[in-house]
C-alpha cells in the first residue's frame, strides 16, 4: 500500500510530545479504538527496541495480530517503528512519527504508515478499502493523541490514563 499520512497540531512542546510517544505503552491509550489486546514484547517500553503486539480490529481481517518495534529513535523529532502483520506475519509495516516545532510552543505531529504486502492475495485485500480505513483510524488516533497531550499540558496534572496499562505478554 502506498504510504498513508495524517497529521495534527498539538498545543504542547515538541519534547513533551516526543517523551509521550517514545513510550510504546502509551500508544494503546490513543489507538485502542482499532488496536486492541496490547502486550509489550519487553519490560522496558521506552526507546529503541521497545515493542508491542496487538490485534487490529479491521473489517474482513481474518489474521488480526500485528507487532511493532521502535527501530529508530531520534530525539526529539522522529520515531520509526517497524513491524509485521497478516497471515504468517508476512506483511511488513513501517510507521514514522515526525514532530515539527511550530510557533507558540505547538508541535505538528505527522504519522505515516506504509505496508508491503508479500503476495497477490495480500495486495488484493489491501485494495478493498484498506487505505481509506487506515487513514480514518489514524486520523482519529492523532485527534485522541492531541486531546490527551493538551489535557496534560493545560492542567499541569499527571497524565490521565485512558485504559489499563499495557503489560508484558503473559504478565
């Protein structure tokens, strides 16, 4: 699938946004409307090598498990996550969070997701609306991310968790 990009502007400093995103355990908080059953792949959920496994609630998705791992972490502006999904984990995924500082202490967050289907059947399934569905889900996720970070920045209070804290698989 061609890359799908979505972006939003968050009223928070780039460093605060980066600190939140570099902890993969936080991602369940703003993506749990379509990524569920999160489990960490290691105890340390922050930085390069941190990863998670989860299910994707997509229509017509028979092979819903996916995983992702932070492959590159460039503070405070870029996080690259690589993963796999689909039947036998044969579809490679690459997600990139880019954080650009704006005036007034705001940050533009851009998320780009690209998949590499391995077979003709995988490409066919993606052509049946996966691109638009993925864009909608990621757009909603970034809106939720913005709400969480702006709530945190505005009140000065510790972050409010939206769901149960993600734990290591089996733990």
